[in-house]
């Protein structure tokens, strides 16, 4: 009896030691790769490319993965897949990073500041990694390097997804996660679970935020074209003024959120971000076009807002003797974190970066096309901090702005998160 008890105790002790060794080994290897993480991230930052134009970034990633002996393939124009088969049986896990930059002119005074140019909507524009995708690529490259060095111990298969066009493909083109999924990124081998993270300028470096269930909003785009009757600005009575009509439509749309939605159920955002009309100050034009976005977390609320927007636009226009054309495009679904899986990986996150650095967060009205992967397999998307310690989060430059900046001092923690998930997933 004593021998059996001793054997069982030894088994559990050995299991714990092995688990601890993996965590410690990952931490040691992640720390060793940190200087290269910074090097890779800054190289990519200096050489940003717009959506569906990530040709050099694609080659940079491919060269790295091939050097590690990882099986590679390309898809979705400029996307990359790496497949690493571990030495032990287990699940197929996917880890994702997005690669594209934005048409933004960088104002930061950095040694690796972007001076790149690209073409956007037919115009030459400055290009900048103004959302941290350069950090995401570096973290996943580092994760691939660490896991490749531990290949024989990996339980299952790891699929590295380097995705283009998260910010949206150019008009008339397919791209992003939707195209990656369409071309089979979640198949052959079929993915059992998928994980991603996004560095944030307002979260202290090293911190990890998570939220079970709906995390980031569905993003819909709408356009309203108001058609009136042109006239001289001195004779408004001869016109059907699309500008006045458009102003009334915008004011009425605000009531959809403030008076017509139960915001205790879920947040809603409706924003008109663009208006075009007129050529001269003394001509009442014939047409006005406005465009905006709708952000929701609940499908029923989403459909209700679509109906109300169309109803308001048509009836306000009719009251002014104008007509309207309304189009609403569902752009990105809700980024939904599998509740059970999210809860289960919290201890894994705490093991990777420390319990004090992991916390639950609230809804985010930004959108992410990572949501397309979640429609194919259980998914968890995390926020990772890039704000230097001691800085005020309220003063952090927002994403998609010329002053956006994140610290790369703790990119190794992103590597530790991904690697620990790979080793611990089968035990959850």
C-alpha cells in the first residue's frame, strides 16, 4: 500500500515538475529571444505595408519560418501559414498575428520611424504601423522560434497564422481573416482552438486583459445618399435642400442610441463620420452623401438599428420632399471569446506573466476581423499592454493616429503567453 501511495505521489510530483520546467524553459527562451523581438519589430515598423500589399513582410516572415524548419504556405494574397508538428499527440492550435499598416504619417521622433510611402485610393500616402501590428508579427515570430526549439515536447500541432489586411482590403478586393478562412486556413489540419492578442497603447506593458463572451463589437458601415433639387443659394424656396435634410437625418439618428436602445443589455455606437455635398457657397446642391459606422454586440439590436436607420432616413427625407438611398454593409462580426475556454486559460495566463498582471476587462467598441476565426473554432482574443510603466493611460496616443507608440520592452511576455497556451491547452 505504501509503495502504491509513494508511486502515485511520485507520479504527480514528476508531472508538476515537468509542467514547471516547461514554464521555466519557455520563460528562459523568451527572455533570450527578446533582443531579436525588438529587432524584428523595429524592422517591420520601418518597412510598413498597406492591406493586401504586405509583400516584403510576407517574405520576411517566410524566411524566418523556413530557417526554423517550419512547414510554410501562402494564401489570401500576402498571408503566411506555418505548421509545426509536435513530438507528442494532441490538438491543433492556431496562433494569429496581423501584418498590415495604415495610411498615416508618423510624427514620432524614433530611430526606427517610418518614412514609407504607399498608394491608397489612388493617391500616394504615408504608411505607418499605427495600430501595433508590427509588434504582433514579432511576437508570433518569436513564438515560432521558441516552440521550434521545443518541438519534441509539443503536444499536438501549432498553426502560425500571419494575416494580411486586418484593417480592411482595398475597395473591390477580398482580404483579411474572411479570405484566410475562405481559402482554408482553419482546415488541413482542422484547428481545434485559435488564439490571438492585440497590443494596446493605453494598457501598462506586461499586463494582459481578457473578457469572456462578446469582447469587441460587430462593425457595420452605412451610406445615406440624399437627393434633392438644386437651386441658387439666394433662392432656397426653389430648392429641395439635401444639406438641411441631411442635418435633420443626422440629428434624428442620434435618438436611435439615446432613446431607442436598451443600453443595459449591451453597448451601441452609431457614428456619422463623413459628409460630402456641394461645390460653391452660393449653390444649394442636388445631392448629399453621408457615411458612418454602427457598432453592436447583440444580433437582435444590430438588426433593429438597421431597420430604424432606414426608417428615419426615408421619412425625414420625405418630410422635406427629398428622397434617399440607404445601404448598410455588415463588415465584421462580433469578436466572441468562448466563455468556457477563456475562463480556463486564465490560470495559464497567470502562470505565464504573473497573477498580478492578468485582469478581466469590459466591452470594446472597436472591431477585429479575428471574429471570423471564432466562427470556425473556439477562440480567445486578448489585449496586451504596451504603455511604458509610469505613464498615464489617459495621455496615451490612440491607435490609428500619427503619435501612436507602444513599448517593445516586454514583447517576450507575449511569447510566453502563446507558448504556455500551447503546452497547457490539453490539460484544460
